[in-house]
C-alpha cells in the first residue's frame, strides 16, 4: 500500500514556489506559471494524486473481491 504522507510530501516538493520569473510572476518548480493563487495550484496537484491513489485502491479491492 502506498504511504500517503510520502506521496503528499512528494507533491509539495515538486510544487515549491520559486522566485519571480522574467515576467515578474511567481512560478512553480513544476514548470508552470500558475495564477496568483499558488495554494490552489498545489491543492489541485494533491487532490489529483489522492484521486489516483483512490483509483489504485479501488482496483485492488476489485481484485480481492473477485478472489472470494
């Protein structure tokens, strides 16, 4: 099973704020230049990762139920 703390920590590490780029906007370490709301950008990345992990769990449960 996946460690949720490690997964969220990984997302946070990949989405650290960087100092302003050439245009004076803050950009993210992931390479995108999000809107002024960096927190929302990071939250979306976390929710996306949790959705992915939830799908993996659903798949595992389906396999286990089929084994019974």
